[in-house]
C-alpha cells in the first residue's frame, strides 16, 4: 500500500508583528507573574470586571455615564442596535511601570474592551514615550 504524500504549504507564514520589549524596559526579562499579573491580579481583575462590566470608552462614545446601571446600558444599546460594550480587561489608566502602589490602586483601573485597549490606549501610551 502506498504512503500518502504531504501537501506543500499553500500560504506563507505571517510575518512576526509581535510586540517587542526593549532591553531598557522595566518589563525586560520578567515573566507576567514577576510583573504583577499573577494569581492575585487574576482574582482582583475578575472582581473589578464583575463590579464594572462595561468598557468606559464605549460608554463615553455612546454618551452614557460611567455609573449607568447595567439595565440602562443594555437598553440603550438595544435601542441603537449596538452590541453591549462589555469590558474584556482591566487597564491601568496611568502606566504603573512596576510601581506596586500604582499597580494595585483601584482608582487607577478602568474596564476596557479589547478593541479600545489594543488600539486607542496603546497609541496614546506610545505617543507619551
């Protein structure tokens, strides 16, 4: 019985556009846990998102107050035919750069959707550097 031949790849591998951490960065050579994003962070993050489930930038874009009730946000989105702006992650408003006091300051946290965190927020931080 003949063996099956493998088919050559039809597409090339995508170029690596991953984020690079420069050697002078406070993050260089550290794991996410060493940077503060370990078990405690995961627990605090989950609790924060439970209490603040919506992306603050999406709410601002919709003209809704950040303190709007969940029901008000869901109804407003339904009326406008928009998806509910759930926050996917907790962002540090001011970059903590390894400062534990700033890292754990809940007043420095905001819920963002992936789109706003990966787009707008990253561009703003890059412009400040």
